[in-house]
C-alpha cells in the first residue's frame, strides 16, 4: 500500500512534517512494507517557510530587520541556493503577532523589514521569490517595503515621508531613481488568498484596519491617503491598479508588489502543492491523508486540507483527515473531497495539555493507527 501524507501544521504543537511523521509511524506499525510519502504542507501563511525549507532541502537564514514598530526583530526566511529562490513570510518582519494588542495602530506600523529581508536575499543571489503576505500588522500600502528596496517616497519638500500609514498623508512624489538594480531581474510569486481591492468599502483599511487597531477616523483617513498613493504610483508604473483583486492584501502590500515589482498573486495552497510536487506522488497513491489543527466550515474556503483533497479527487483517491478538534459544521468538508475526518483528542483535556507537542504527537499517532486499521480491512 502507498500512502501520501500532507498535513498542515497543528499550530502551537506540531509542525507539518512532525504531523506527517506521526501518521507515517502509525502506518508502518500496521504494515512495515507500506510506502509512505510525507510532503510538507502550508497555505502560504504561517509555517510556509519552515515547511518548504524542510521539504525542499533549503537553509534557514536569520536576519535582524526593522520590526513593525521600528524595533529590531530577528526574522527567518528560507534560502534555496540551487534555485536562486527565497521563501519569505511577511509576518516574520511585520506580523501582527509582533505587536502587543495595546500597541496596535496601523498609522505607526511599517513593512520596512519585509523589504530588508528581500534585499538580503537579493544579496545572496536570489532572483525568484515566494512570499506569503498573511497576518500583517500594517496598512502602509507596502511603502515601507519599497523604501527598503530603494524607492523614494517624498513629501512636498523632497524629504522622505515617515514610515507607517501616517506617512502617506504627506506623500507628494514617488521616485525610482535609487531602486536596487537587481530588482528588475527578480520575480515574485505572492501567496494571496484574499480578493480585496486597495481602497473603498471592501478595501484594506475598511475590512482589515479594525483588527490592526484602526478607529473609524483612521480608516477614513488611510483610505483617502491610499487613493492618492495609488494615483501617484501610476505616474511611475503601468501596472498600478488599485482595483486589482488582492491589491488590498496585507494592508496594500499586494498593490505594492503588483505596481512596483514583477509579481503575480496566486493561491497560497496552489503554490505549495506545485513546489512540493504533491500531484506527482498522488497519481499512484492508494490513500491520501491530510489535516490541520482545527477542521471547520472555514476549511473549505481555500485552506490547505481542501487543496489536498481536491487534488486527490482529480485521481479518484480516498482522503482521510485528522485534526486537533472539529466544529459542528465541519461536515461540509465531506462535500469538498475529505471522505472522513477524525479529531485526535481521546478525552476532555485542558488547552495546554492538547497543545503539548508530545501529547499531540501521541494522540495523532494513536488516531491514525486506528483509522488505518479500518482502511486496511
């Protein structure tokens, strides 16, 4: 029997590959001659760097960069030197988890550190980039990132505008004069699963601003400033389209990539599935196993397990899923390719006990073993 295992991380307890290894051990306990292929899985958000680094043999690089509130942070990205490729999560440098709740204010937070990560990778010879842009603390339209790459954003007096969304209020001129020359050779694949435009009632300020600390007044101001920023961007870029689906991702970082770099916005899970060659392994599989920390109705909205299930059904393969917990509405997953799913908790436990790495590994192993016994019958 051949199993293909691609499980998203159980956040707070197991990485993607640790979860896959638990299932692999259970399968081999049943039948030692079972062929088990474990593929790393992520959806372009948290865990993408770690998953692709482990799955593709990359090296993890740690760089001290400017954090969202201008404080230094140690950010990690994946370097694939043989492919001249870097895998970066913007949240490593400008994520909302780097900002304490009482400090969250998108007027002050910047994406400058994201640009520093890209610049470091360029210096290491990278010209291909995979960048996940979920979980941002920012609403600066990507101006911070672009400044770190050499773009100039100036006020009416010719001085650099302040970092953070508040700098957009003073923006008067955009200049490409000092851009890193290597940037023109770089190609960016942006893992983006939202379709919000840059501005308006469905734009980044209105939809995502509140969770980043924006008040109603801030939202109105930032939206107005971003509209002017988009107009100025058109003076130097033919691809500056503020209405493009996804332009509003990560507080306008999607717009910055589209307007100022050679970038495409793609489904995060599709990028991962393509990079790990999961489809190649599935074609000869007898069973596909996937999962994530929590399975619910939101899982079908482009999350990693459904991406795996859809690919498996392309070849008529049965699909099992394991998760830390399931919600009452998780049954909808059965309509999207997951034939059966199993929560791994054996009984009532505290959250701390459930998230303990050793407990989670053992619970997943035991659940997989029992489920696979039924399948082999």
